[in-house]
C-alpha cells in the first residue's frame, strides 16, 4: 500500500519512539498504519527519555510478545544516569545501585527507613538480587494484568518482597503524618521532586500504591534512553513491516456530526479519509481540539546553557532542584540535565493558568534559574560568562488537584476525550479520534501510560463498515479492492488493447460474411464474444467490474 491509496485503517499523528511502538503494535494486528510526522505534535524532550527498571523490563516483554528486536534488545539503547536532589542547600545523591540508594535514603531519613538498618552492614548483594527479582516479577504480572486499575490491589503481593512492602508502608505513613504536622520537612519535598520525575505530576497528594511505585523507582537505577538512535531503528522496523511515515503538516481536520471524517495534508497527497486516528503528541494551539482536562498544569521554560567545559563535573547527571520556599508555589522546581560538558539543559516548571501567557512568567523564571545556578555546584566559570538561550518548553507536569481527579481509569479516559473548539454547550466527544499524548501519563507516570496504551491497542476499533447513514471512507483497508488510481490505469490499458485489435476483429468477421448487413452494435457484440467474454446479446456489455 502506498500513500496514494489514501485509505488506512489507523493514522498516528506525531513522531516519537512511543508512536512507532504503537504503530508496530497495530501492524502486529494486521492493520494498515500511516504515521504523520507533524512536528507540532511532537512531545517534549523529557517525555519517555528516562526510564526506571520496571519500564525497561515491561518494554522488553512487549518486544518479546510482538517480535520487535529493538524492544527485546532495549539494553543496547540505555545507560545508567546518577540522580541528584537539591532541596535548598541539602543534597540527596542516588548513584544507581539499589543497595547504595537505600543506604543514602536511610542516611537522610533514618526514622522513615528504619526497617533497612539491618541490611546496611553487609555487601548488599542479596538486596540487589531481591530488587531485580521483585521488579521483573512485577513487570511480568503487570503485562498480564494489562491495566493500572487491575494492578493496583495486587502490587505488593505480586512482588513477594516483604522488606520492600514494610519500607513502602512506613514511608507512606510517615509522609501522611509529616504532611499535616511538618509540611516543610525535607522528606515532603523529596517525595514531590520524585513524583515530578517518575510520575510527571506536581502535587502533594499520594496514595499507598503510588508511594510503592515511587520507592521502587528510587531504589533502582535511572536509565537514559538514546531516543534518537532508538527512534531511527524503530522507524526502519516500522517501514519494513508495511507501515508508512509521512512528514507533513495537517492543514485541516474535517469533522462532521462529531466524527473525524478526513484530514488535509499540506503535501500533494491532499485529503485523506480517516477510519481511526491517534494523536500521539500534546494538544497544540493550531489543532482545533480541546480536552475536558483544562489547561491548569505546570508547563516549562526550556533553557540551553552553554559554556566550554563548564559542566564536566556533572557528566550526564539528572539534577532536580527546589528551594524550601518554592514548595507549592507557582514556580516549584528546575529539572537539570547535562548531555555534554559544554551544554546544560534546564526545564523550569511554572504553573500555567487559564488564559495566562508565557511572557508573564519570564522575569520570575530567570530569577529562579539564577538562584539555582548560584546554589547548585554545576559550573566552573562565572555565570556572566555563560550563554543562555530560552524558549517556551514542550514538557509539562500534570496538576491533578485542578482536575477534581478521581483515581479511576475510565474516568480519566473520559476526561481526556477530545472535543472540537470552540467548546459549546452539549458538545460531545469526537469519534474516530483518540488522544495518546503525555496527558495520558497519570497515576504512576510512564509505566501506567505503557499499560494503558497496550490495552488500548488491543481493543482499538478497525476500519468502519460503510452504511447509508454513515458512509465513511470507502473501501476496506488492506484488502484487494478497487482503488481509483488502479481502476483508471486498468481501464486505460484495456482500452488501448481493445481499440488496437478492433480493426482486425472487424475485418475478420466481415471477411467471413457473418456480419454483412448488420448494424455496428451487433458487430461490436460479436467482437466482444469472440474475445472470450460471456454474453453476446445487445446491451449486455454496458458495465463490468475490473479487480486488481
């Protein structure tokens, strides 16, 4: 199938490695898939680039189930990244090894992690093995249970690791007590910085299940994915298996009776019919959609800080910074990452309110960044010698408090339904369109996103059968059909052959004396009959079907 066929069972909008994973999943279902690379629908650089051991193992199982070599060999695309939490002048350093991480947590919060005191004197090999075994078992169980909601009540029992369960429950109880008695305690801030990293949320609320996942993420190493290479290899696999990828802008979304019918590209292919469409990136202002999730979320200002050899003290480290007076404020944290000794990325979070603009926050964001650069030892030259560029970032963090969030998977999906803008009274969901951007990252972050995405791909509807009331795009996808281009080409070829043979056949019939005195229509019918086609009576050959 080529793009000129203009009939695809599934259309994905937004290029990203998670988009290709979704596309390969649909191809595994024998669907025809088109991925439209509209850069306006690309997620931010933080989305899906850093993974926990649980995420890695789950993706490997996905690769085994669907025979995707890139997922099965995910270990070749990742590397461990040290993790630092700066809370004012306090530093918590998690190097990556589970035993070293739990010792650091015990050093800072002895009352919270007192259950781990008995293991710190040894080599920690048994603790490392227990962590690896528990993570793998949990990933395998999650792959079978399929959704976050079915996993929630079985989280601890499926891990079968009593020490971890004790640590997690004690951490949850301590957090709840400190939140009411000492809300400025460093443990409160540490948990909230961890949620911004692993759960992509900024809020004080947390339940026991989420605390368990967060603690498991703290204990394990943080992996950075080589997303560029990984995406290129997945793209090759996607094309190899019959998918198509097209770089284009979507100029127009044609919606009829609350149903997405066609999309118009800015390329020569023009209008494409839609059977089912998946928006894999964020909702950008150029798209005529709105979500029931209002825009009350934390967005980011993206700073590129350059200086020769300035950041060689933090090679490929992930650093989260927050001052004690910023907890719960409109500018709560900064996420640093140094991809090279000469370059530092800084994502400064700010609370985006309805109808507010990025320009309103610029002065305060830069002031907070300058404060962080003074307190965090991440540079070797004076700040005035740094070259700092800034732009409005694509990364954001969910703020569930403003959404009256209910911890229910179905409720969450309903709130993420897309509606045509401007919103009006009684407006309903747009059918044939699903939103699978970063806003789907809820509860336990990228891991819950992967769980729900896999379940969604299992049950996503295929091509819609045409009906008088809802004709839809014509022609079944991926089956032998009568596409317009092939039909016209075949008609043209047969016409050339027919008219080239017409004089010979007419001379043959007339020469035999069989057609003398007969009109031209009778001669035409006898010519057709002599070519081996059925019939022979007048009027029989007005229409006939040409198939591929």
